[in-house]
């Protein structure tokens, strides 16, 4: 574990040095809002936690940002296409009862805790990545123009979900896993669009 944390710390530190060098060289960047807000740092008591663990978590937070945006872009694509091609009732008409019931149960469970933020109002935001593959498969006639094959969709989502699950349970991805996620996201965007 120590070797893995040391490697992660070195990886993060090299990344920070690279970022600083690029900034000094005058690079232009898009602001994706990943800068840590000092107010949040105080509110979360990050200064009380081990610096190495915080640095590693921050590096994985960047990967999480990419995966979360990717996952929600899939939900948006599915919703948009099915609303256009079916109608506003696409969720009831185009999604299997099993997926609908599971997602709607999660939504109802979250509604009980009004004091806490929810994932969203739309049931598709309560689906798993595997559910998204199933929804694409169930509606292949509408979604086929966006993808080379259902096997490709399955392969991309299964691989990214594997990395997602590591991060969601406070794990640390190896650089090769991070690079794989990046390659798959780039491939997806080239194929499907942003």
C-alpha cells in the first residue's frame, strides 16, 4: 500500500509541476471548475487529513470528474434521442420494467431525505452504467446511427465502469487505467459527439 501511495504522490506532484510550468509558459486553458475552493477546504477540514492521501484523492477527483461528465453525457444523449424519436413518454415506452422499477425505487428512496441533495428529478439519473447499455440495446433502432456496434458500446461502458467503481470506493487507479479512460472518452466523443 505504501508503494502505491508513494507512486501516486509522485505522479500527482509531477502533474502539479507540469501544470505550473505550462501556466508559466502562457498556456490557455478551459476552466472546468476543478480548482479547489478555499472555502470548501475549510468546511471539509482537509487540512486535518494526511497530505499524501489528500493529494492522491485530488488526482482521482480529476478522473472522477471526467467519468461523471461522460456518464451523464450518455444519459443526455439517450434522453435527447428518445424524446425526439419517440416522445416525452420515452422512459415508460422504451425502458424495460426491471430498469424502470429499480431507478424509480432509488428516486423515491432519495425523496424521503428532503434535507439532502438528490441526483436529479429524471429517473435515468438513477440508472447504472450497465442499465445504460441495456437501454441502448433495447432502443438500438433509434440509437444505432450514433455507434459502430452494440458490442463497442458495451466494451467502452464496461471498461469505464470498472475504473469508475475503483474511484467510487476510494481506490486509486494506475496511470495506465487513467490513460485508458481518457482514450475511451476521446474515442466516444469522436464517434458520438460531445
